[in-house]
């Protein structure tokens, strides 16, 4: 059984990846209810936290029902990252995760996220200082390397372990790849197979079917899977994977009633958390996936993603249930 520090996890745990504007408390709650073993917050800027920027501070909101929950921070300035750790500790998460993997230009250009993959000594130095700053278990999420010519993830992971991290999640792409091409899990398996590694090694990237999760577990020997895009608008994915592990069979797709109910709860929780305007806006990206595969659906989707009034969106859910209630999802 893998452990993150003293946190005991089931065999081959499924982790909800930290995704900006996706992994917020409402979505984490839905994923937790549907089988996610560990959930992570959206990534939070260390600079934003120490400036008390509202957009960063609200991301510190965590709730008892989500535990174990990790708060993920990013940055490249040692003092800022250490101050951010002190602020994050006050929210009492179970885990602090460092983002060394975000490929987005506005993050990378500050040497943060995947940008730090061009300076491994700094990456290790930052990590060591952060581990020493907190009693909470520190984990890292990163990529294979900056580009295909600089993949040294086996050595990098070992160095990070040696300065005290308690688990590592590795996305099977380089920064240069962004999200293009196929994720390569072989270098992640090489990290796991390094006889000096003793912390959990979680794989990330292209775990988009239960069969993919089985391959990651059985063919690549990893300790667990971190799931990102496959869960957007599909919080049931975690239970689908677990059912497949246990039975070798696919769970039936959620019914229209279950999808409408999840979308309705998601929107209501978002409004309760962030208010009407932001709640409506930030749940929009999920609706396409909640209702994926329904023919002639554009009219209803447009109502959901263009209205600024939650009453209109809730009304659209009712219309969908009435019109497509018997639709059978593949």
C-alpha cells in the first residue's frame, strides 16, 4: 500500500490532478464522492499568496469532506515560496505539493512551473528548503524534462526524494510538448524501477480510459494514477476505473438524470462558494463533457455556456432532462 508521509492510501490510488479553474472545491467534492482517493487544489501562485491577492487566497479554501487534500503552489523565488508555505499551513491541508510541471508561458517565463526544469540545481534547492520549512508531507508534480534532449527524470526524481519529498507525480510529456502527442510512460517506469527510489511514483498523462489505468498499473508498475482532463465534466471516471479494476467490466454510463443532477449540484456549489457571477462562469467548461454525445444538443449547450444568470442555466438543465431524458449514453 503506498503512503504519502503517514497518509495511508489504497492499492493503486487515483488522484485528481491540480487543474487551473477546474480543481476547485465544488469539483473536488464531486470527484471525491465518485472515487478519487486524493484531491489537489488548483495551482496557487506563491507571489499571489504573499501579496494577499484575492484570486490566490480563495484557492486555499478546503473542506473536511475532501481529505486527504493537497494544496499546490508554484513559484521560483525561494523567499516567496517559503512565505507561501507558512500561509498554506494555516489552511491545514494534508499535503503541500510543488508545481514543477505547468507548461504555460506566463508561468514558465518566470522560471516557475516547468520553467525550472532548465535549472535542476535550483529545483532541488527550492524543494529542500520547502521540505525543511514544514512538518506536512511535501510532494512534487513535474514533467519528464524541458525537451526531448534533456530528459533526466530518473536522476531528478532521486535527488528530490533525497531532499525529503514524500511522493512524486510525473506527467509523461516534456514542457516543449505542452499537451500534444502521446504521453510517454516509459521514463516514469524507469523512475519507479530505480532501486534507490522508495517513495510512491504516480503517473500522469493520457489516463483517459479504465484500460489505460490498468496498463499504467500492470505494464508500467506505477504506484497510482493522477487523472486530469479525463475527469472534466466526468467526475464518475474514478469509480469507472475502480469498477474495471475489480470486475474487468465497464460500469454503465451515467444516466441523463445523474448527469443533470451532477451538473445542477456542481453549479449550485460553485455559486455558494464564489457567488453568482463567478459560479456561473467557472462551471461552463464542464457542461460539454457532462452532456457529450447527445445529437442536436448545440442549442441547449449554448444556453448553458452563454447565460450569466444561473436561473437560465438551471432552466436549461430542466429542458435537457425533459427532452433527452431517455437518451442512452454509449
